[in-house]
């Protein structure tokens, strides 16, 4: 009886595989019939952009639909590159689903040009194409190229802040003033208050505000800061780290005071990955479902960096590509919220940023207007 049962199961298995194979063989083959072409605006059009009109429509871009042998949903991406570029790293102007037109704002077109190296006030030429695909199929690119001339404005995000960086043999950069120096994180509510929690070697350090220069600078001793405005001013004392380990350094440039307190990092988790996520990534095709991974420091595994182009929107940080551990904030550019996980969504204005993050206390710093 047991052998008969095994034979029946084997026959059913063969029939099941055969039926599935037949189903696969009988699936309709999806064939592309026509590719989209940009029909408006016309090639050769000139755009002279003005910041006063940033939120207005610069033009409506229209293309013919991609046609397939069966009814499918087609996803389109309107993208721009320098004239003659290969579109390997294009700027995204718009994305649509089954819609063959997109309204592009002055700001979006301007920032795309700036990201591609436009010199404000100087006319430059750019190529625009449409990328398209159906879920599960290879991405294709439109046959024709629209070439336009753009005169961009600076498009800089207002950033009325001063950043300060660690330098010294107690820090990752050593006494080099331009070697990936770790920045201090600035309070989101008090622009005079700065903090850094992390690993220090035994040795000394100071802080500088202009990478590659020894002034302006702060040094000090006994909790009092000493300011050096120019190279011709006296050199302040270096702050001493007597024993290697983790410390929290805080300084207030208004009261000219600092604190240096040992920090217990023995129970701190070392995360395999930390990523940036949010609606500010939408223009790149990412959003709230996909991280952009940051790079950890080899000197301090809790300190992360990333250079990235972001769009108007919101962002957060999260560990291990999941929502179990995440960090946010309520203020643009910087903050050190509540020494813990979670928090609000950080507001972001469209620009290219250097992003710094500390997973020990949730501190973040996002410096805009990068080249």
C-alpha cells in the first residue's frame, strides 16, 4: 500500500509540473510596438530662468506613448544630461505612470542644470530623453533627443550657518585641516551650540571652520574657548584627551565655553548599515521604500557620511534597511534630537548635500550647495 501511495504522489507531481509548464508556454508574449518620442517643446528651445519664478511652470513636456502588444501600465521618466552625455547619471525632471506629459517647474529645471555643472548666468545646452518600462521588463529609452539651452541662476539654498570641524592627533584627520575632518553637529534650535559624541585618540584637538585653513579656529582649556580669527592672531591651546575612548564634546560660541565628558559606548549597537530614506529621494526613483546607504567611518563605526542630490521633501535615517530602528528630527540642516531613535521627518530643500549622521545620539548635519 505504501508503494502504491508513493507512485500516485509521483504521478500527480509530474502532472502538476506539466500543467505549470504548459501555463508558462501559453502565456502571451509582450512585444513592444512603438517607442515614445518627445513632441513638445520643440528642440532648440531656450530657457532663461529666474529665481523669482521658481515655483511656476517652465514648460509642459509631452511625448508619444509607448505601445505594446497587450494592455500594460507603462512607467515614464523624463531625464536630462549635458549635451552629448550618455545618460548614465542623468537628472530626473519628472516621473509618471501611463501619463505622457509632465509639467516641469523653473526650480526643477534650474536645479537639474546646476547639478549638471551649469554656470549661473551662462547659457549651456542639455539633452532631454524619456526612459520607459513595463514592470518586469527591460528599461528602454526614447529614440529622439530634445536639445534645449538653459541659462540658470545660482539656485543655492539659503544656509546662514557656520560649520566647525575637528582637527588634531586625537581625531580621525590628525593635524591635517582637509582630510575628511569630522564636523560638529549643530543644534537645530540654537545655532551657537555644537556637539560631537564619538571616539577620540589620546592626544589633542582644536576646531576649525574653513577646511584647509588654520583660521578661524577655537582652542581652549579648563572649559573656556579661545577664538583665533586670522592666521596673524595667537594660536590658542589645544584641548587634551588624556585617555583614548568615547567622549561628548560640546561648545557654545556665544558664551565661549565647552564641556568634555566621557561617554559610555560599551552597550552601543554597531549597525551593519545606516541609510537615508524619504520623499526627498523621490526624484531619483527612491522614496520611503528604498534606502540610500551611507558610508561608516573606519575610525568611529557610529559616524556615517553621504554626498547626495536631494529633492524638496522630507527625510529620515534608519538602520539595516528596516523601520525597527530609525532616527529623525524637526529642523532643516542639523539637529541632535533627544539622544534616541524615531523622531519627526527632517525637512529638505532641493540641493546636493554632504550628509553626516551619528547613530549614538541621532545627531545629523546636512550641508547644501555642494558641487
